[in-house]
C-alpha cells in the first residue's frame, strides 16, 4: 500500500498519478462554459419544525451575499404560510416547492414560490456546493 501526500490517502496500489487524478475533483466548472452555474448553498426543508433555524439561516445567507437556493418538500411546505419565513426566503436565488407536497398539505392555497418536483430537488442538489438539510423532529414534552 502507498500513502499519498499529506492527506493520508491510501491509494491501494494505484500510482500516485492516478491518486492525484482522484483528488482533482473540481467544484467549479470552466467559467467560459457555464457562468454562474453553481450556487453556494441549498437549504432543503422537509419539516415545519425547522422554522427557527430556517429563519435565522435564510437571513444570514441574505446578509452574506452568497448565491443560495431553498427547496421545500413534505410538510415543510407549511412554513410558507408564515409571513416572516416568506420574507426571509424572498432573498433566495431560487425558491422551489414540491408541487405534490403543496397539493397534499395545502390544497387550494396560492403558493408564493415556484412549483417544482423531486427532479428539481435533485438538480439543485447537483448545482450547489453545499447542502443543509433541515429535518428537525418535533419533541413532545413529557407531562409528569
């Protein structure tokens, strides 16, 4: 076995050249081909219990000036009924809601975001350098 560089990557018998090729995964495509193709962050919302975290995180993203997107699915779509959340998410470069989830949890209500599908979710996952998935479970308090 060979160890490659300071990273301690075990090349399992591969040449150092091959190991280096594996390490050369680029996150940024050539700018002449796809200008602004990648976003910095995707916030993935799947539950309404992430309200407190989402509000602060979205506002921090807006203040920092990064390119970011938000995808809401499952019963997390219910967060768009909250005016302060709508306002915080309005700074996102892309705000997409799973149409199936919206129709399931909020049928007949007007959606303040763009409808999409899980295919759009996958597209965003591949387009963003980092993903934060907020899947916070509701903790029921015990009564003694």
